[in-house]
């Protein structure tokens, strides 16, 4: 009997997790401060172009970017970040072109050091914000995509030069 109640509860738990994912959004931001005590960052919304921020060679599959965040999301004073834990639980810092995660998931000092660097350099990034399951909890920073680098632009140009026109 208990096994059936567990089996019947699984779809509802999956639905709740999917609901949080469906509400995730993206915004161009600059990180203005980091509070290590509460593990939160303050974000300032910025204007950016998805096309310029995420250029891809012709024929490449695009990165799935969630919808833009509404101004309601930015009424929060700060946004939680998570430095260590499982790969799907931490705040990920990702490369732009390859999408590879750069985090050292075992080092609790890695993420704060990277956030400090982004704050000091006033770098505009694309942040994926996601609410945890539950209505009263604030949105948290799920992933940060770094701006495209000159090396990544060269790689895109190299790939486009290799492409052949098909008639």
C-alpha cells in the first residue's frame, strides 16, 4: 500500500519541478555586489542583444534561452547563489559559445572569486533566473553565461569559412 502512494506521488513531484523550470527567465545584467554571508548577489538589469551575445555559425543548433524576465522579477533586492553541491543545484558559470560549465563544484571559494571578478570588471552577463519550488521563495541565479570572447568569435568565423553552400 505504501509503495502505491509513493508511485502515485512521483508524477506530482515531477510536475512541481517542471513548473519551476517553466517559470525560469533570462536577463542581461551586471552583478553589482555579492554578500558571502547570505550567498546572494545584487543584479542591475542591462540592455543587451541575444543575437550579439550568443552568435552561432550558420547551421549550428541554437542555445535554448528562456524568455526575458519581467520587471516583477527584479523587484527582489538580491538573488541567491549556490557555490557547491550537485551540478544541477549550483549556480553555474558557463562559456558562451561552447556552453561548457566552468565551475569547480568541490571548491566553495571558486564561485565567490568569479563573482568578485565579474563585479570588479563590471561585465555584462546573461543570467538565467529560476524560482525554487514553492510560491513564496525568491528567484535564484541558476546560470551565468559569460560574454563571447575574441577566440570564440574566431572559431565561429573559422567554422563559417569551412561551410559549403548547397544549391
